[in-house]
C-alpha cells in the first residue's frame, strides 16, 4: 500500500500553492543562466512559463485540479493562434470568432429545433469548388472537423475534408477526380461503409466521401462523437446544420458527447477527447469524461497505429502535460501506455521532489519549454542551433523536437523494475537507461511507429545519463568531448538537450547545486554537439588501409582502436596531418607492445 506521502504527490492532483509554479519558473532561469540578467529575455515569457508549470503541478488559476479538470480547465482563456500564423481576425482572435458563433446562435434560436439550414457559405476551398463543378445540384454536406475548424477560424495546413452525400460515394469520388488536375487519385477506403478518398496530385488536399448513415443527415450527425463535430454545411451554401447543439458548445469551448454509444462504436474516440481538449483548449464536460472513462478498456482492441495517431498529437500539443492528465482522468493511460501509469508512487533520490511519474511530466514540460524558446537556458549563441535542430523532420510526421518529447516521456520508463534501496536512504536505479531503451523500443513498436523513430527514441533513453556522468570530469577535455559525441552519435545534440531537461526537472533538497554544476558541462557540450550535428565528424587525416600498410598490420580490432585514437587526437588538435597521425599510431602500437 502506498504511503500517505506517495498518494499526496501523485499527479495531476499536486496541491501546490497558487503561485508556487511561477516562483519556480523564475528560479529556474536564475539558477541556470551563465550570462548577465540583462541578456536574458525571460520577463515577457514569465506568465506563459508559469501557466505551463501551474498545469504541471495540477494547478490552474490557483485552483487544485483533479477530477475537476473536465469542468475548470481552460475556462475563460483565449485560444492561442497557431505559432507562426497571423490571426485571421486582425488581432481580435477568440472574441471575433465567438461573435461569429453567437451570430449563428441568434439566427438558430429563432428556428425550430432539429436540422437547421441557412446561409454560411463554404466557397473558396479548391476541392469543394471542384466537387460542386463535378456534381452540380448534388445533395452533399461538409461535416466533421473541417466545419469545426472553419467556424473557429483555424486553418488546416493540408485541407482534410469529410463529405457525406445522399448518393453513391464512388460516383462522386470519380467525378471529383475527373474534375481535378491530372494525377489526382481516388480509391475505396472501406468496403463495409462504402467510403472513398480523393487525394490531390500534390497532396495539397484530401477529401473523404461517404454515404449518409441512418437514412438522413440528422441521423448521420447523431452518430458522431462530439457535438462540435456534428455540424454540417451544405455544399450548395447555407447556414450550418446543427441538430445536437454543437454551435453552442463551440461558443462555450466545451467538448460534449453526442451519445455515450459513440465510444462503444469506436473506443478511439476516448483519446480524441484528450487530443481535441489540448489542441483547441476546450473543456470536456463531466458527463462526457465519465462515459469515456467507462469505455476506455475498449482501447485495448484498437490498432496501435490508430492509437499513435492520436497520442502523437496529444504529446505534440502546446500543453502536452494537461493532455496526459486528461488521458489519466479518462482512464486511457493505463490501457494505451500502462508503463507510464506504473511510474506513479515510485520515489527517488534527494535530488528529486516528485515521484518518477511527476518527474517525467516535468521533464516533458522542460523539453517543451526548450523547444519553444531555448534562449533563457542556453543563451543567444546556442538558441538558434537548438531551434534548427528540433525543427528538423525525423520520421512518422514528427520533428526531432516531437521525438524529444516522446523520449522525455519514456527515458525513465524502466525505473520501477530497477529501483534498488541500498540502505541508509540511498536509492538507485541501476541499468534503467539500458532497460529503458529496450522498453521504449517495445512501446513504439506496439504503437506501430517506424524503425527510425524507435531507434531514435531508444538511443535517447540509452544515453540520457551520459552527460550527468561527466560532471566529475570538469573541465572537459577535447578528447572526452569527442568520445561523448562518437558514443551518442547520431543523437548527441538531442540527448544533450534531453539531459538539460532532465536536470532542470530535478528540484529536490540538493538540486540547486547539482543544476549549476550540470550547466558547466552541458553548455559547452551542447555547442560541440550542435557543431557535430551540423558539420559531421572531421575528415580523417589517414585512411585505415593506408595506416595498416604503413604499420605492417592487418585489418582488425587493433587497427580500429588506432583509428579511434587518431580521430580523438585529431579532434583535440594533437595531430594535423597524415604523417603525424601515422607517427602517433606507431608510438601507440609500440607502447602497447612494450606493455604486453
């Protein structure tokens, strides 16, 4: 049975003081910045950082969060515009969109309940215009997330549209393909439901076309998961058709189920609640949370790749910690990521103030903060390199920054089974890095990710302790730096950032001094790792076959060791050319023979 203290620290119900997280965020930059205060640009980020850390500690606006996450979370907060994208409402943001939604609601309140029609055009989208051209006068409606996002003023990077028609989806799909530019593809998605997909030749848009389910549009919309996804717009133009109150829930920023049976029909919708909550900054209403939780066990029957498609968006959201807290509340974590659930209640050393689960969430939050703005931690000289690295595409539609988030979640995943009490208050987790790498790979394999992503995240888990081991080697010599880079290649820069996040998330009794010491090692190593990632290793001054011929040895382990030593010496500036390298190798070979 867990102790009272262990139960008390279980996230997300951490009873921190209302401003505890903000104080810690301010202390974070004071602890770590090796440059003058005037060079740090932390002031204007303080509120955002504090709000993010409030959510890590289970707080929002000073209120403890637990089961109330579905009621209080995000209430009253304006939605953030996507990064790097101008507000389409000229700075009016959420207020303007809410006014638009309220305008729809005023028009609807004067009409009878049920399916409503009117005037909200859907012109301007190339695939919709093509579909109208291909099927003039056809009874069809735009439905689902595309309608929701249009009403919220959210742009889709690649338009992904769902169309329902009162007719034959195959005929409609083939007609759309014929009307579209050359190279557009059309193919069947489901024999059972008769759905078809049309994809533009340049992948600029995608349209899924289905027949009405239930015999009418209203019946079709009542089969959908959430009210905000059960709004339709006629292809021919007109007001949104809203039989379930989705417009009101959009205005209230609420996620509400249409019926509980929707979760039975497709348990993946349980994860979709969490994903939409963090992507839209909406609140899931208590009845929806309760219904989803009662059906979360059905996720065990859902294909791994479908689960990953939702989880990758939760983990990749602006506030993934809140998303994971909602997954917990929905009862989904124990089904789709049971290893993460098992981190609860596993206490750690004096360098940590949280159990392993809480620490993991704080590492994730630190990685997100470094991805969004690394400068307060790494300084202006390294910040641009960190941004460029983490923005690089990696695999499965993820950047290196998104993969770092997954590594943050999984790097300590083997701590429960490796926890060892050495007595006298000393606790350790021997071999958790190696076992964690194997477990990370197995988890991502279960989620049907690519081999490249599995290998990348597993390597981060395997090497995440190496930077910390070097604190006793200060100041770092060039040979030691080279050995670290070679050992951690090709994730040396990524794992150095993970090491930073890991250390920033430790705030136990002895954390302040440990963090300061860690930064003495981390910043120069990060500079070297970013340069290594950008430029690659130095061109060798001598080839292996040349060295073997000069020394009269055959290829084998000895030659490999000599080449490795030469590479270190070259990186350290101890050898500068072919002749010096051969002479250094000859001395090493002779020294080894004498020692033998």
